[in-house]
């Protein structure tokens, strides 16, 4: 092999190494971002009264103080 061919090969390998290094850096940044998003602090806010609700519906009270009875129509057989 001639000196020119070896220099071309070295230049190509240097370019390949730089491209792969850039890709590794990007993949590490993506992994860090996704890890933080998955396992980091949640952005959910606690209600001001400190209690969490299982449902978003407000509780309804009947006139006699008893809870109203609801019929469910979404049963599956």
C-alpha cells in the first residue's frame, strides 16, 4: 500500500471515530433524559388540603344526609 492510501484510510477512520463518538454522546444524553423522566421527581401536585381523591367527581349529598345511590349501567356479562 502506498503512503497516500494509508493516509486516506487514516482520515476515513478518524471521521468514523468522530461520528461514532458524537452518536455515543447523543445516546448518553437521551438515556439520561429518559431516566430522569421515568424515575425523576413527578410534576404532580398534591391538593391543598393534603388528601388525594380517587375520583374527580365531587361528592353529592342527598337532602336526608345519606349518600345517593347510583345505578351502574356498564356491567359486562
